[in-house]
C-alpha cells in the first residue's frame, strides 16, 4: 500500500513539472509576441487569413477605384461688351450695341477699347512687355461700376495693358513693336491658363509692344498688304506674305527700317484699295483717305525705309483701315 502511494506521488510530481515547463514555454512565447510589434502583426495576419479560409465566402461587393470627381461651372451664354479703360480698368456690360458715349470713367481716365463677345468666350490681354494673360468673360466685373484693374485679376506686376482680344480664336493678328519688329499669330496662340502670364512676344531691348493690327478676312482674289508708318512720318507698303506666321511668338522680323531714335508708330493690314492716314492739320486732328493709286506710291519690300507720307498733314502718326 505504501509502495503504491509512493509511486502515485512520484507520478504527480513528474506531471506537475511537465505542466510547469509547458506553462513556462507558453509564457515565453506570449512574451516574445508581445515584445515585438512585427511578430504580433504577422500573427494577427496569419490568424485572419486562416479564419478567412475556414469561414469566409466569395466577396459579393465589387471594390474598384472611383473616377476622379470634377466640378464644372455652368455659364449662361449671353452677349456682353467688354470695356477696357486707358488706365487698365476692365468691366463687362450685358448686351451688344452699347452707346459707348454714355459709359462713364474715373476722373482722368477714358475708353481705350471695347469688344463685343459672349459670356462663354475668353478674353486675352496683351502687355507692353509682350506677355499675355487670359480671363473668362463671365468672370469679369459687372459693368454697373467702374470695374477692376486688370492687374488685380492677373499677375501683371504693373505691366501696362495695351490691348485685349476676344471672340473667334481663329482670328489672325499682326503683332509689332516700337522697334519695328513683327509677326503674324492667331488669338488662340496667345491664350494661357497661367495667372502669371505667358511670355509671347519678346521685344528688343528698350522697345515696347504696340496694339496688334487685325488681319481682315478679305474676300475674293486679294493679296493683303501691310502699311507701316514710322514716327518721322515715312510710310511703307508691302505684301503680308513677307511677314512670317509664328504661333509660338518671339521677336519677329523687321517690318520697316528705322534709324536711331525713330520708332514704329502704326501698322495696318489693308487690301490695297484704301488707307486712312491721320495727323494734324491747322492745329486740329484730321485724317486723309488714300486710294489704290496713292497707296501704290509707297509700295516696296519689307524692311525698307519707305517714303515720306506726303498727304497734306503734319505729324502723321496713325493708320486706319
């Protein structure tokens, strides 16, 4: 009997030691897991994968990347007249055919340019440095007030706004500078979405960009001609084909030869049948219209000096259509 009890006691001791060792081993394993974030994370992933295989079923909800959301602003298409003042203030009045004599401006300011377009059109501005900026017509200030300076709507950094264009993006323009350089481009070539503007025409040192001359869409068998007038009253007429088309902008080619201290005063693109020349007569501004025969007297080639505009006016400084 005593032998039997001794054997049982010995067996219980062995069993207790084995259980203790097992618990110590399990404790060490838990400590190893809890002491390492990487080990714990791998264990969780492994258990989740095992449960997914054991209890999961096929996914019934499709998960895919969503299309990028875009917000579109709807603009009602309406006729508007964009008005630019001499000091660079801009506004848009609803409607076309506005009597511009009824439009008021701040003291010392006045009308520089007005253009009819639609609220869905873009308006391109050209600075004297040759940079361009673009605004949506619908975003321009209302015509009820004085408007706002263009410089406050774009990053023009004080650059003088010399011209604006809107309407058909296909319209061609003859861009030119006071140094006599020029090239042909379309309005769409000058468009930019950068608020800081686009370096489009690059005038020579000391020169400024002038308002571009529109290139009319002459009907019939017409060879468009360029009339260029220098500040000392010399006029040169030559074929528009001699001027390159440069959609990427740049400096351009010499339109008329200019000696030192003489600048390009005005440019017009004509059909060769009529040209309006403006200047002074008896102390008042006046203009003279030249016909086909008179225009031929000033014919030449691009970059020539031209002839003195002997049209009965003094201080001839501007050309019309």
